[in-house]
C-alpha cells in the first residue's frame, strides 16, 4: 500500500475526529446550532 | 433637557440596549449598526433572547449593542419579555444594566410605543429615542414632525428607516456624543403611561392614533375569513410542496452531474487504494448524496421567506387559533411551531414567548413533529426512489402530493399528541390570543436573497462540517477490518459498521429495515440528513459502481421493497433523529425528564407507525 495513501487518510480521519470532538465541546458550551449563538459577532 | 456627562474613554466598555415593542424594527436596526445578520421577520416575537453585537460610532469608538426581545411594558407576561425587563432594570444575573437605552418607537404604532417610553423614563436611565418606520407612517398618511416630537419628549430623537439604513449615521453620531444622552427626571410615580403617551401625542400635534392601511384591511377581509382564509392557507401550502418537486429538477440534475463528473475525474486520476476509496466511496458518495437536495431546500425557504416578509404568517396564526384552542393550545403556539418547519431548535426557543407554562411544555413536546428542513433530503431521496413522477390531475404531481401528505402527517400527529396530553393532564384555561397584525408589504428582494443565502450557508456549512466528518468516520468503520481473501459477500459486511448493522438489524427487521439502513441511522442521530450521506457511503462500499453520490436513488429503489421505502419515510416523520433538539429541550425546560420522555414517545410512535406501514404495504402488495 502506498505510504502517501496511509498518510493522507490518517490526516483526513484525524481532522474528522477532531472536528467532531470540538463540535461536541461547543454544543455543550452553548448549544449553538443553525447559527443560533448569543454573540452576534462570534461568526457562528 | 437633563444631560449626563460620561467619560468618552470608557465607551469601549459601554453597553447600549435597543428596547421597544415587538416587531418595531429593533433587530433590523441591530443588524444595520453591527453588520450582523440576526433573524428578522414581519411579525412579533422573532427575537426571544438577548443578542449582543459590537458596533462602531461615527468616531470609531466601540460599543456593545444589546438587542432585547420586544416588550409592551415593564410588567412582563412571557419569558422573552421578562428577559428584556430584567436587563433594562439591571436585575439580570447574566447582563449588567445598560449604560444607555435606545428606545425604538414604531412610527406606525406610536401610542403604544410612547406608553413603553413613559415607563422607561421612570427608570432614570440615559435615553435616546429612535423613531423607526417613518416611511411607512408617511405612506399611510401620518406625518410626524420629528423636531416637535423631540422637543415635547425632551430627549434626543433620530428618525430612521432601519431596513434601508436611513438614519443609521445620525444615530452613530448621537451615540458618539454622551453630552446629549438624556437621563430624564423621573415623572410622578402615579403617572398613567397611556395618559402620558396621549399627552405627548397631542402636544406634538398628532391627533391620529394609528394610520389606517386600507389595503391591509381589504386583504384581511378575505385572508382572515374563516372559510376562504382557511382554503387559501391550505392551497398555499399545497402549491409550495408542488413547487419543491416541480421546480428543482434542473438544478438538481446539474449538481448530480457535477458530483458524477468529479467522481469520474478522481477515478481516472487516482491509483487504486485507500485514498481513492475514501474520496469516492466515502466523501463524494456521502456528501454528494446530500448536496443534490440544496435546490429543493432553497425553493421551500423561498416561499417561507416571502410569506414571512409579506406579513401573512401572523394571519395564519390567527386563522388557526380556533383549531389550536380545540387541542388545548392558543394561537401563540403557532409561531414556535411554524419556526420548527425550518428547524425544531429555534422553534423550541421561540416557545419563550408563550406565557402559560403548560402551553409551553406541550408546544415543546410536539415541535419535533413539525417537518424540519433536515428531513427534506431524506424525504426527497425516498420519494424520488419509490414514488413515480406522474401527474394525478391537472398540474398535480404525485411526488409533490406525497411530500404534502408527509408534512400533513406530522401536523396531524402533533394535534393527536397535544389532544392526548390535554386529556391526560386535564384541560387548562385556554389563553386568548393577543397578537399584533403587521401591515402587508411587498417582500424586499434583498431580504429574501439574504434569507436564502443564510439558509444555503447553514446547509453547506453542515455538509462541509458535520456531514463530511461523520462520513469520513463512517467510511473508516465501514472499511476496517478489511475482509480476508476469499470472504463471501461485500467487504463492508466484514467491517465494524457492517457487523454493528447486522446486530441492529434484528431490532429493525420487523419494520422492514435492512442492515444498511440500521448503520445509517446511527450517524443520522447527529443530524437527520446525515442518514442520506451514510446510505451513500454504505452502498458505495457495497457496490462496484463509482457514481453512488449521483445515483443513490436508483440503487435503493432496486435493493429495497416498496414496503421498506415507505416504512423508512414514516420513521422519519416521527423519530427524534436529532440529538441537538433533545439537548435544547433539556436546556429550555431544565430537566432531563422532558427530553427522555420526548425520545421515548417519539421513537415509540416511529416504530409503531413504521411497523403498521410495512405490514400494510406488504399485505397490499401480495
């Protein structure tokens, strides 16, 4: 199996896991969803 | 004029609160001043919680601007009004009292606006007055002499048309100059606010209470008619769902062609291996399956935005008030339930405008039964796969009819649940609906375009974020452990996801779901549309074709029975496949019991309804 495949897939998978972890944290913090954040300037 | 000197250097920490009646244009002004894009609509009760934003004054000073929910007085009736009153009075635990209150008056509803201003004066906070919607008042024959009104009130006053940015710069200049901010002397304690408002109006030469919009009255005589109005409402909804299928085919084909072309390009340029499988079978098959439904979502929201902007929606609430009363709810529940058609979360938050806690609890419990936009990709996929695209009458498409029926099924189920709750808990007093009806006006194309852009942005952000991330994880779980050489069957069946799906399939077998559907339902708990991308990935790894992203519909049409397809459709009408909704219910009601009860009753209803559908279709088709 080409090393490039393994590196690329590992990086993408790590991004996905980190994204889901961050999102779970953000939801617990202020349950923002569909752009409903209290802070109008937070960019979410 | 009473003035108060404020240190300009401390302006950076200053908080300015926008206060006014519901639907007087506070959020439009807030968006204009801060450059943010808070939800605005032509009816009362859109803003139900405090919003903060930063704005720059004319001299570049930074100010924190607070957009408060609308209130008619400082004696709150509902939770959203209480939020506003607590902040203004300095009683909020989360927000200190503002340094300046900007009282937003609606020039077309001046008497009730001035009543609130009279109450605000008593608090002794520095006040600046904004007279909004002067253009509407003028076009309806009410000319307000701004200079004279300013002298009568003894407060700095700026005339604005918030939706057109008129008056924003003069207001920025006023906010720059604390020397003109007036902290009014408290009037005598027993002053009647209505008497005060009338005396201000008379002193300013305003004898007409409210301008009369003849056109709005003429429209209302038809649109609020118990028979004609109801017929028009049902016809409008029916036409919207027809348009969702009839108008979306060409742009959907274009997106499908784009996804298929990209898959073809990747298939030719990448060598066989993990990366190629991840990008084609995972990312493109999954994300592409969801992306094709963007045109349908935009068509649906185009009509909702037009109805919102025109001022029709609160009329619909009034029409439905009698029906709501029969199930123990007031028309107040209509706006939260209507918001739930976009997403249950803002709908559940909008229940803060319901003063009766029992009504609020019931409204929250039935809100997830309203068909949110996240269900649309699932419905569109299954309807496209199992319902033939045929006309059943002049201008009547069967697919649009089925979509309409699914929306209606959710509404009927909500009515049934509310009725059962009313019977179980006893009928409480039905609150009378008091709702301000805004004037009709033509929707502004720029506002509709902005609303569509926001909706598209939310959808694409979800596609590029949560859906993509879950698709990548699902691809991994569906690819490993890799099947040994000589394994009979598709390699995915040997994988972790395949094995989990086969275990879960035992539970779902009575309602006709196969193991692929069982696998898709798990990530689908994060957001409903993820189930479509998950099915795309699972079938891409189960088949040899490279174009599943563009052709998921034909594949499931070939692999599932009609009974399974319809059973899954019905499952999505009821099942609470959205953890964020359950978390919001917990946040709003403060107890875990509420989301637990909601999950149990909705999953129970979903399973029972799917079982009935599956068995009935099997019986009918054999």
